[in-house]
């Protein structure tokens, strides 16, 4: 059994879904592990990870709109406001989604479905440098 770890840096532009499938695929290919399991872990508390459709951009826009309706940005609702009015809503959105994903690898490739892509879901208003840890185990 072999293991490979690295980190993918993601520069966000503000709220929304940013596809990171390509750099993750590149990392898996470079690791040289043909069969195994990839774990991705978002090292932040105000963004998250998701696997979603990557064919129609309306899917990403609809998800963003849904979360905007689901989690109020009214600062009167929260105690934690020292980092700005978008911070606590970002923590809640992150808690409702995922910060870790597991994806099987076979024949050196991620076993994603035809229309699936890996996304970092930024929940803060301003751009951020985000880090996603990758850990691949297999042979």
C-alpha cells in the first residue's frame, strides 16, 4: 500500500462554486497510484467541498441562490460578528455542506460520474486563498 499527500491551492473571487476537478485529477495522475481512495479535506471553516454537476452552470447558480435564501445574513441573528456580516453565515453554510470528500480511484482516474465535478464552495464575500489537502491511498 502506498500513500501520497499534497495540497491544492485555490484562489476564490468571492462567494460561489469554483470547480477544482482538473488540479485534483492532475495530482492523482502525478501520484502514480492506480487503484485506491482519494480523500480531500478543506482546511477552512467558511468554505466547503461538494461534488456537483459540471455541465450546466445554472446548477451552480441555483445552489448559490438556494443557500442565500436558506442562511440569513442579518447580523442581528448572530453573536459572532467580529469578522464581518458574512462570516457567521459562512460558518453555517459550511456546517450544512461538507469539508471532506472521498472519491475512489481506478485505473489511475477519479471515478466521478459523467457530469460530476469537484467544487470548492466559497461562502465569504471577498476573495480568499484556500487550501485543500489531498490524501491518496492505494497501489
